[in-house]
C-alpha cells in the first residue's frame, strides 16, 4: 500500500452514540446526520442558503450555526486524498472517501469509502487506541460530528508506519537494558536467583504461603494471587533439562490445591518449546521472560547491587 499524504484529516462520529459505526465500517461508507432540506444547495456550494437554515434552527446563535456549516462543508468538500478517522472496538479506523455525496431516505448522507475502512497502518500493523497519542484519541469525546485533530503530522506518520526517532531510540535502549539484565541474572548465585524470582512474584501482587524453599521439598514457592484467586506452584532452577521439567510437572500433578505451575530457569540446552502447548496450566519462564519482568518490576537496581 502506498503512503498517504492528505491535506486534511478529519474525525467523524458515525451516528449518535456510534449507532452507525458497525454498519459504516462493514459497508464501506461514511455517514452524516444533520438532516436538512438543503442537500442540493450543499452539492452546489450554496452555503448561504444552508447557513440561513441552520441559523434559524439554532435560534440565531451565530457560533452554533457556524460550527454546523463547517462540519457539513467538510463532509461535502474534503478531497478523495484526504483522510477520515473514527474509533471502534478500541481501534483507530481510517479511510479515504469518494467525492460523490448521496442523500438517503432519512435525509442523512453518505460517501462511499475508497477501498475499505482500515484499522492497521499501511504495513498491516494494528492501530490500537492504547498505542496512539491521547491528543488524537481525545476527539472521541467531541460532542459534534466532524472535527479536525491535533498532531496531524504525527497521525500521518503513524498510518504510514514511520517510526518516531525518539521512540525507536528508547526501544533500542530498553532492549540493551534487557540484554544487560540477562547477563547479570546468569551470574547470580542460585540462592540469590531464587530470591530475585520471589521478589518478581511479590512485586506482581502474589502472596507467599510459605518461607522460600523451606517447608516443601518439591517446590520453591507456594504463592496466591488475590486478584485471580489462583494458587501457584513455583519451581526455580538456575540450570535445567527437559527431563527435570517433565519430572516437576509430574510432581505438580500430584497436588490438588494448585491451579497452575510456573517453572523458572535461566539456562537450558534442551528444547522446551512444546511443553506449554501440551500443558495449558504450565508456564515456563526462561531468561528473556525473566529479564523483561525484572525491568518491569523495577528490580534492576536491586540486581545491580546484588552483583556489585
């Protein structure tokens, strides 16, 4: 898909309370309410006639009538290269629309989308609301129908899949940090490695039922999550083998009180890739997973101090 280069981007609310969102996205249209008898005047650009109607409708309120006209004109006049956006099911959807405006029986109007509404950038990556600047997504609270957006250049880059330099720099730094953390973890004494994993679970809100590795010979941590109400069997090994993992799974299956098992290790030369698919309640944490959790839990400084 070719990059977009619109002069204008507009947010459009598809119906009151989003009543037209699903149908417009499915059928490939944008739709405007603002029911009035002036469709032909709008097509011809006779905006003075349209303005008279809306000024009367707004009881002479100039500002309200101007806002109405600006939104209607955008619907009728935006070019086919311009971009429309809306939000649906926690995603940003965007499209371009053909110039022809068709009046429906209920006096609402539509323009057909060129191609389809898309919820991905031009490279196929999803445009999820949580990954979009709030100065763009805030238009969801707009009380009218059509409005411009802040950060148009940012949104064009987002749709074109162009990385923001400072974001890429931060990602690179984060990956370097995780790699350094992996090296630090591999150098931990086994007892300190167990303590680190205990801290990871604790930071995530898990509560320990017993002292670390003291009360049960078969497991290292017995923890409970108040949020999920699950009790978990945790085995921690610095270095392990597939046979050891499978033996631990057999031991876990002998217990009735546990909902899940976590097997945590930082070194293994065996292939463990199929285990989780065969055992839905078994979770394996290798070095990369542990490193990411240590960073997210804010335990990097603790780890540095432990290795210093």
